[in-house]
C-alpha cells in the first residue's frame, strides 16, 4: 500500500523449479503410460514431480504473501492480480467449453447420425443401433459395454446443487464479513464454505462408486460415460482445487491475514469458487437433468 | 538428375514468372487445374477461374498503386510527406467493394455446392472403403467386390534406395492392380468410409474428393462424360503408405462394363471353389510372395526385417517361428490396438494360407510347414463363436 | 531497483525477471527452432527433389513434415512474436516492465522442456531413421494419431505449450491494460500493442480448447473413452472440429502481431502517420471475432451437412473484408509519403505484396466447391507458406532489423542485410510459387514420393528452398555480427520513427521508464 512505484520482483528461481516440476510430472506420467510402470520414468517420477510443484507453490506463494503483507504492493499491483485471475478463470471456462462442445456434438449430431439421422451411415455400418440419450446401448457393445442405467438427477445431484449454491452464498457472506472487519463471522462463514465443499466431494465420490458398482456406468461405457465422467470429473478436480484454496484462506484468516481493503487472495479464491459453482449448474442441467 | 534438366527447369520457371500463357504451352509444365470430365468438375473449374481472375485483377490494381507509390513517392525524389491520415469516405468505399465482390462469388459457389450434394437417382452404387493402404470397392447392386492395391511395378520401384528409374515405370505411383470400372454417362453414387483411419478418395478429373471416415459413411457422386482412365491419390494423411494408395477409375462403355461384370463374377466363383483345394508348397510359396508384397511388405518390409521400433520383424519372430495356429490367428484377426490389421476380412483363405506359408519359409525362417485354405477356414470358425 | 545486485552468467538467464532478458531468451529460442524446423524442411525438399525415394523412408518423412510444422508454428513463429512483445510492449507504453515479471520467466522456461517432450521420442529405443517421433501431421487427426506409439509424450508437450502461452498472454493483457503511462490512452497505443492485445485474447480463448482436444485423445487412447470412436457413439470428425476451433484462430495468432510490426515499420519509413488508425484497430478486432466462426473451412470434404458447408463458406470469405481494409490502409500510408527503403522497410513492403498473394489463395480455398479440388494438395501448402513465411516470418525478420539497433546499440551491416533480403525474397518465390501449380496438377501434400508428372516443379521448388535456407544462415551471421559491434546507432535510429521506445538510449538500458513518462 505504501509504495508509490509498481513493485518489480528480484530475479527468482521459483519459475524454473516450477518448470522442472511440471516436466518431471508429465515425463514420468507419459513414460508410465507408454512403457508400463518401470524404467527411468514411471509413476514414482510423476509423484516426485508433483511434490516439486507443491514445493514451488509453497515457496512462490509464500514469497508473494510476504511481499503483500510487507506492504510492497500498491493498488496498481492489486489490479494486475485481479486481471490475471479473471483471465485465468476465462481460460478455464474455455477448457470446459471444449468438453461441453463434445457433449453437445455427441448428443445433437454424432449419436443421432449413427442411429439413422444419417441414413447411409446407419444402414451400412450400424443397422442395429438406435439413437437415444442417455445412451443405454452403444453402436458396438463388444467394444463399449453400455451402462444399465444412469444417475438420477433428482437424487444426489440435486442435493449437490443445493450444497454448492449455498456454499457460494456462504463465501459471499464471509467476504462481506471481511469487508466489515468482522473476523468472527468471517471465520465462521468461511469454515462453513469449506465444509460444504468437501461434503460435495464426498457425495460425488459416493455417486461414482455407485455408478461403477451398481449401474455399470463407467468411463468406458461409450460416449455417455465418456462425457459424464470427463465433465463431472474435471469439475470435481476443480472443486478440489477451489476447496483447497479456500482452506488455505481459512488458515490465513486464522493467522490474522487480510485487511478489509486489502485481501486480493481471498477474493481470487472466492471468484474461483463462484466459477466452479456456475460450471456445476451447467453440468446439472445438461449432464444430469436434460 | 542431369544438369541440363536443372537448367531446363530454371528456364521453365522464368517463363512461368514472366508470362503465364507461353509457359503453359511448354511441354511438361502444367500450371492450372484440369477442367475434368464431369459437369461438376467443369463447374468447379469455372468457379476456380472466376475467383482467379478476380484476385488477379484486384491484385493488379492494388499492387499497381503500391508500385506507383514506391517509384514516385520517395524521399530521394524530394517529396515532402503529405499529412492526411484518414478519410471515412474512402474507408467505407473500400470496405463495401470487397463485400460486393464476395457476394458475386458466393452465388455461383452456392449453386455448385447444392448440385454436388444432390444424391438422388443413382444408376450404380459402390461402397468405397479406405484401408491402410489400399482401397476396397463393393458394387452394392451386383455383388462384385475386390481390393485395389498399388501396382507391383510401383511397389518395387518405390522402395528406399531401389535404384529403379521411376521415369520408366508406367504411371509410377498412380497405377493399381484392380481399378474401379464404371460405365460412361451413368450416375455413380459412392458410399465412402474408412476401415482404420481417415483417408480421402480423390480423382481430380471426376471432381470428387471425399473423406473416408471410420464409423461414418459419406456420400458422393459423379457422372463421367468421356470414356477413359482417370487417376487420383489418397488425399488425407493416413500413415506411412499415404503416398502409395492411388485410385484409378476406368470409365468404359456400357457393353464393356457388362462384360467386365461378368468376368468378375466368374473369378469370384473360381476363388470360392479353390478354398477346398489342396495346394503344393511351391504353389503356396509363389502365390504367398505376391500376397506378401502387396499386403504385408509396406510395414514388415520386403526383406521381412520390419522397421525397428515401429514395425516388428518377421525374420526370427516369435509368432512366425511358433505354432502355425497362432500365426494364422494373428493374420486372420490382427492384433487389436496395433497397426496389425485383421486380414481375414481382406484376403481370401487361399491368400492367407499362401502368405503364412511364405512367411514361415522365408527371411531365414525355416519352419518347413505349410497352411492350406481349409486350415484358415478352421481358425476363422473356431474363433468366431 | 537498478542498484540491486543482479546475478550474472547463466543464472541471469535462468532466474531473470527482466522483460528485455526474457524477450532475448524468447527470440533466441525461436531462432534455434527456426533452424531446426528449417533443417527438417530441407530434408523434405531434398527427398522431394526427385521422384523415387532417395534419402528417408516414408515414416521418417512423415515425422519430418509433422515436426517441421509443429516446430515452426509453436517453436519459431509464436515465441518470436512473444519475444518482440516482451521487448517492445513495456517500452512502447511507458511501463517499467511486464506486469507479472516472475510469471513471465516461467512462461518462457516451460518452452524448452515442452520442445524436449516433443522431440525426445525421436531418440527413444530402436533406430533413429525408423522415425519414431510424431508422424501424423501437425494437425494430429484422430484416429491416425491414436496409432502412434508414443502419443503421451506428444500430448503433454502440447499441454506444456498451452500453459506457457496462456500465462504469457495473461501477462501481456495485464501489462497493456494496467501498465500504460499516464496519457497513453488505448486509442493512442502503437498498432503493435493493439494487435498483441487482441492476439493475447485469442490465445487465452483457444489454447485451453487445444488442451481439451489433446486431453480427449489421452483418455481415448489410455483410459477407454469414446470421444472419437463411432463404436461408442463418438465421431473422429469431432476431433477436427475441436482442433480447428483452436487451429483457425491460431493462424491469426501468428499473423496479427505481424500486422502490428508492419504497421510500425511502414509509417516510419514513409514519414507519414499510419492511415486509418481507428479502422485498423476495428479491422483487427473484426478479424479476431470472425476467426472463431470459420473453423470448418479446413473440413469441407469431411462430409458436413450442406447447410454447414454453406455457412462456413460465407463466413470464411468474409474475413477478406477486414483484411482488405488493412492492405488498403498500408497502401494509403505509403501513398504520397516520403519513402526510403532501409532494410526493415524492404521486408515490410515484401510482406504486403506476398501476404496479399497468400490471402488471395486463401480466398480461393474458402470457396467450398473449389476447395474440394484444392484441399490436401500443394495448393494449400503454397497458400499457407505465403501467409506464414512471406507473411509472419518476413514481418518478424523485418521487425528484428527494425529494433535490432535499439536492442544492441549497433547498426546492422547494410550490404549484407540487403543481400539477405534480395536472396530471400527471390528464392522464397522460387520455393513456394511453383507449389501452386503442383497442387492444381493434383499433387497431394504429405507424400514422400510422387509421380514423375510432378517432377519439374518439385525440382524448382527444392532449388529455391535450398537457397532460401542458406540465406537464413546469412541472417544468423548478420545478427551475431551486429550484437558484437558495428556503427553506433542513435537513440532515434530512424529519421521517421515515432514512439516511446525511440526516446530511450540505444542500446536500451536494462531498466526503462522506472518513473512513467507523460504522454501528451
Ligand atoms: C498466417 C496464417 C494464415 C492466414 C493469415 C490465413 C488466411 C486465410 N486463409 Fe488460410 N491457412 C493457413 C494459414 C493462414 N491462412 C494454414 C497454416 C492453413 C493449412 C492448415 C493445414 O491444413 O495444415 C490454411 C488453410 C486454409 C484453408 C483450408 C484449405 C484446405 O485445407 O482445404 C482455407 C479455406 O478456406 C483458408 C482460407 C483462408 C482465408 C480466406 C484467409 C484470409 O484471412 C485471407 C484474407 C486476405 C486477403 C483476401 C488478401 C487481402 C485482400 C485484398 C487485397 C482485398 C481484395 C479482396 C477481395 C478480392 C475480396 N486457409
Ligand atoms: C510457421 C511457419 C513455417 C515456416 C517458416 C516454414 C518454412 C518452410 N517450409 Fe513449411 N510448413 C509449415 C509451416 C512453416 N514452414 C506447416 C504448418 C506445414 C504443414 C505440416 C503438415 O503438413 O503437417 C509445412 C509443410 C511444409 C511442406 C509440405 C510437406 C508435406 O506436405 O509433406 C514443405 C515442402 O516443401 C515445406 C517447406 C518449407 C520450407 C522449404 C521452408 C523454409 O522457409 C525454411 C527455411 C529455413 C531454413 C532452411 C533454416 C535455416 C538454415 C539452416 C538450418 C541450414 C541448413 C540449410 C541448408 C542445408 C540449405 N513446409
Ligand atoms: Cu490413405 Cu492417405
Ligand atoms: Cu483457417
């Protein structure tokens, strides 16, 4: 706050550590996928890489937090962070857009085509296949065994929708409390948000187990299972990231960080949480419900 | 490659750059699209020429202004720079003009496109399947069905370091063993699909190019106005044999077409009968070599050594030097998830028996045994349950 | 700041947070990639010099084509424009540095690792000449790419490239929107800054989609999903839709910064303001917008419903309108200027001519029925090399000559660099113009061997290619020579140059504009 000049950091080794971490992770993973889990590159290598990335995050964000709490960032730096976070979330939106695009393409085009909307394809290649959504029989059942049934939107998914929407409200309440400098309310609402987030994940895990064990709905059960698990799975991954971010914010709150007018990290985490929430609404409508 | 050829090439280029027309007249230097032999290919040609002329004229105008400016508006000529830097009128005009030109192009283009997609009233229906790396033709109306491979002469000459003079090979890389044969003046509807990866069936002079997509069927059609042989090539990267799967279409008179159909049916009957025949080892080896070169050599190499790390060697291979049932099984059903295809669908029992026999007794493999067509049928039956 | 201790030697480059250092890193990286990708192009041209297979087997050839395309696009052109952005944007808008200097370092230092991931399978197990690197074309269409044995390495290389580009773009947007000197309003920004602002937006919008595409490939191949498998209800063509939703904006990602560079150079050497500044900005934005809705013009022959074909044809040819505005504006800028033809201007003028030719063939390709004949032939290869080599690459080379005196403090050698220009501009046409004829004659692209009917033009093209390749070695020599010494450059460097970067000393000091300049 105090500095007039835009803060320019010293040379730093964290980015390079991050690159090495990323590389170790993906090289290990690729090697394990291609050659099985052996040799120089394997899942151990991947775990080491992930550990390096975690180490880098602690180091890098630690530095940023120190600089921030040390008053080195002026309002302009704050604006930069805000913009960066917004554009980052936009890029995440586009990532999900690719998978939603695949879902719409499958539902509106490829499945109907295979089932007869494209008469020649149907007649010459898949005469026995009839289209439908949810897809309870695949064009070639010997390669992709269809699910027995799919998850009912009115059950856990609806509950999870309520949970996630409420958590968006509670995180906003926490934000208002922070701005009003009510630390107690802040801690309370943030704690509730985190609990709701992890509850959501618990239900989601339960639903996956049910899908695999009882419904025979799997990643490998054709395009329905494919889009279902990829969309909800990536969303679940993002919930995990968001909930972790909020947990860290909670810890920082307990350490006395953030001021009513200076709490970008908190805001960034809550934006991210809202984003995860909005994606879920899309999922609920297009994956579970319609 | 002689020096004189190089010089000839350079002169050719100079000619082309200086003036389009005279260079076009020079033998060997094709410059433009061929109008082709179907109504559609003519329309495409006209469209191509229309747009080509438009851009040539626009180009001459724009480049003309630039060249004029470059020559005259130089500091060395003592010009002092003007100060204008915008003019709404001019800017609107040169936004609208291109737009108008585009509309003028879009109208005929739309017409042609609609005609191309009119599949109604076909006279003949042929299912075309792209394989790595050959074409399969299935005459749906009369049961004629066969594969079309790159001609033997080209296969040999196109080997790396073959030393062959490819100029002496007839239609090098653009000749097949069994061309598609169709009658002149008839609407031929193609149902195009892919067996493994995407290919694209393209014969420029027929004005047809359509992708062969695995799992989906594309429709296309042509009606050739002239008897003749028309050549094309696969037009979608499909792996290492992409440059080696040409397409040849023979357009013949109706009478020739009928007699060709008759021959095909006879040949098919003879092949069906030979499944019950017992062959000598020599017969199998001789036929096997032929099958090997057209169906297997592309990957496993003519010497059976494969490409290390990419395609396995057959010389000393575990499968080839193992029990014959396993060997037959691999050839008939392929190895899912690898480039090894299920040849049971593509080759006759005789072919498979022959090629397996050949592989077991070549490239330094000395198994000494042989397979008969009946063995192949047995393997096929046993596993299709 | 400047009195702080700074690491020297290798650590300076590994840990740097300085936009000029990072710009330099990007530029050298891209130069090395140009040489690598170019060497691969030389292998391609050597093999295609004559019909018959002489040097490499078909698999190796496919690998050369694939890696050539990928390395040129992701390794040479994109990093070069990012390098220029790093060097120039802060100086042009009067900012002390990029908005997020540490992340800037990270964006760069992911790249070498990504490049390693991409090419390392070439050397894994077995024979090098067998061609075990990626061999499915730079567009990596499914299901062909699914057959490739080391796909995971390729996929993660693309993920890394995506992460790098997204972070780089976020940084550029934040810098431009948040770090401008007082008085530097948006509509006063140099054109190069504008084009990069819009490019960065395109990147953030489409790189995640590319990441999505490769993720789908990953799960299809290793985890049994069915995105691109009709047997499970998917469609191989879906891959192409996702890829080209990225791929088409990608080609404008490569050309928009080039437009920006040319829009800086032409006014300088015409001694006249850029004509139609506002319409240039709007045209750039229009091109960016249109680029999102034309992708399937790469897929006219996959068998789309005819309504789709028509729509994509109309939308595609529309892009000619804003591009035409740009070409006309450059022409009008030169009109009644007081022109001189220093080396940067030569490249810029060559750009306008030759890019336009590439644009014309683009328009021809956009006419769907005609594209049935052109697609996947050398006509397309000719089109995109005109827009990429004589377009993007020429503008980048022009930009390097333009700013080199500012970076190094020295003028380049005039004779050598004119030689470089004339050799390049002649040979590049010998290289790529005949490829139009080849395509029209019926030569497919991505083939290692061809019928003798295509021999003559291929031979000419290869000869042009060898000369063009050799000329770029001359470029390398000139750049190194200029860094080492040469005539001292003035601060203004060019008589007609305008803009903040020309107000600081040459070479530009390590830190510029630590206190923001006032822009009137
Ligand atoms: C820098 C990169 C770049 C640029 C700028 C462009 C610009 C354009 N491209 Fe190109 N293109 C590529 C890179 C680029 N392209 C690449 C890499 C491929 C191949 C990918 C692959 O398959 O590997 C490709 C392929 C490609 C295809 C697919 C071909 C095929 O595979 O079948 C098509 C089809 O429509 C196309 C169209 C266009 C159009 C209409 C433009 C327009 O933007 C051009 C507009 C410009 C002008 C028209 C000139 C200036 C205008 C005037 C002077 C005014 C006069 C105008 C009128 C006459 C109206 N391009
Ligand atoms: C983005 C930019 C870009 C650039 C700059 C280039 C530059 C060149 N390209 Fe390429 N090209 C692509 C993008 C680019 N290309 C893409 C996207 C494809 C499609 C790939 C695909 O189909 O998947 C392609 C495909 C492609 C093909 C078609 C291959 C095929 O279909 O099989 C050919 C063939 O001639 C070719 C040639 C060249 C040549 C000769 C150059 C030259 O301009 C290169 C000049 C530079 C050098 C040569 C480097 C400097 C010199 C040395 C290192 C010393 C060695 C030199 C000598 C021995 C003389 N390119
Ligand atoms: Cu088949 Cu290319
Ligand atoms: Cu495009």
